C-alpha cells in the first residue's frame, strides 16, 4: 500500500502516547516502516527502542511485507525473508514465517 502522506505531517496528539500513536497510524493504513520513521521523528525514538513493539501491530507489519513483495515480486522467499529481517530488525526465522503467511494469504 503506497501512502501519499509524509510521516513528518502526522504529529502525535497532545494526549497521545507512543502506543496510541502507533495504533492510530496502523488504523489509518500505514505500514511498519512508515510508522517507525514517524516515531523516530515525533518521539525521538532510536532504532534500538523498538524492540518487540511491533509484535503488537501485526497489520502494520504485514503491510510492510506486502509492500516489499509488490515492489519486487520476482524476489525468492529466502531473499524476501532476508530483506524483511533486515528492514524490521527481526530474526530470519520470524521473517520467513511472515513471508510464508503472506504467501498463504495471497494463494487463498
């Protein structure tokens, strides 16, 4: 899913913490990398601050995996899992499960 909005133009609301901010952006159709950039920009979070935060936001995570597949559909599942693991800073095994899940959802 391609987003036309710029993460810089989506500040948090005054009463919004990081989790509710992520929930709002996910519900508005954004993918994980977009949300990560927004968190870094608006909350000053670093790469190491994300940890397992996005495990609670599987829709945003799968949107990123889908976006990667759509951008390079010829990529092998192994290569795709490597790219997902690198982008999201997750293990290759976890990334491979996400790729398999995406494949099973598109085959249905």
